[in-house]
């Protein structure tokens, strides 16, 4: 996509979703939802969050996330049922309404991260039992783990911070029953392996990710929210991984860590006021999202400049 197209879309990003729709409305960091008659309309905005804070909007981000999630939902439907019913707009999907499970299933194939809650930060502080996983001595930042590990996270309310805990702790707290938790661990590892294999074919490393699940009306575990998008996953380029790792240099990546790194360099890691994010950073972040879509799918990202909200209103008239 031309840089000029991304710049032009800065005036039309989707932030507030002013839609007069039937159903019970739910407001999230990135998505807006309307629940009605056992189904739910999810609109993916262009808002971006990092360090548990909503920061700004990124051109075309909502469409990238929505369409990339659809790509991965289709690529994994043989592993676990998902909630997709239809796609009335590039930024919207209609899904089965589920009973959400109170946990985010985080899977990590490498030890990395820059935030206060990252696995690498804990490891540097001497933590060797991370969410029930015993880590060996002598690991280096960005090193591949012997096998992927599951490090569940609590689902914090808007404005609060998530907390990484073990699967056993999630069960102990009563958030998820043990039989369901065992299923979540097994399914999450299978989804991660599928993501690793497909990303590798595109020359990309799936470093870590998170999954969210709910129960349908028959009590079946069902994948929901999103899967393997730049908002929920970390990706590195495979061709430069080993050289950069040996140098102790930052990896080439195609995820929203681009924005996290920019913020961290200015002293923001979740506390205090959010720095003003200039348009050139919003545009470069949009490039990363589009790059992720095209790299992971092998398909061109197609989008038009214009008001997303007006297009949504037209597309959702029959909802």
C-alpha cells in the first residue's frame, strides 16, 4: 500500500463507534460489541492499546486485525470450533454469543519482552518458576525455549493491569474449572503449533501469542476474540533471527511492539500520562500492521481511503 494512502486515512480512522444498533452494548479497548438474540456484532476499531492503555488510532488497523483474524480462524477451524457466523463489513463480524472464560491463554516459544510483566523481565530478576514453568539457568534474551510454555493471564477490567499466573492458580481462584483448564492448555498449544508452522512457511517466527475462549450453549470450548494478529502476537523475521540473536541486537519484527518500543524509549510503560504520538509514528505503525497481513497471508491488503464509520452504517443497516 502506498504511504500516501495511509497518510490520507489519518483523517478517517475509526475511534468512537456512534451506531444506533439494537442489543446490549459492550465497550472494549479495541472492539465494540452489540449482543442480541444469541449472537454478537463485533466492530474492530482503529484504536491501539499497549501497556493496558488505549493510546491513539492507527489507519486501517481495524480492517487489518479483522481480516487477519478471519484468515487464522479459517486456518484453525479443524483444531477447535470458533465463533464466526458472518462478515458484514471489513471491520466487523457477527459471531455466536458465548460465555467468556475468565483467562487469556498466553503461549510463549521464546523468552523475550521489555515490559514489567514480560517473561524476560521476570527472568532477569531471578524468577525461574514462571507461571508454573521451570526455566533453566543461562537463558539469553530472545532465546528459543526448549518447548513452548503456557503462561495464562487474568482478564483485567478496563484500566487495570493483567496478571500472569499458572494454570493451577487460575483453577485455585475458581476462574476456570480444572477439566476446562486442561482443555485450554491442550488446545492453545495445538493452535500455537499450527501458527508456528504456517508462519514458518512465510519466513516468519511466531514468538508468542494469546488466545481467548468461551463456552457455547452446549458447554463446548470455542475460540473467540482474535487469533494470531499483530495485537495478540509477536512475530520476528526468520532470516535475520540467528544473526541478531548472536549480536544481542533487537529482532526485526512485524507486530505492535514497534509502538511499545517507541513508548518505552520515552519512559512510558503503563504508568503516568501517555506521550503524544505523532502522525509519522501512527503511519509507521500502520505500515507494520499491513506488512503483517501481507507477510502472513501472502495476499495484498486491499483498502480504500474514506470514513470507516459511514461505510459501517451502510453495511450494518440489516443487522
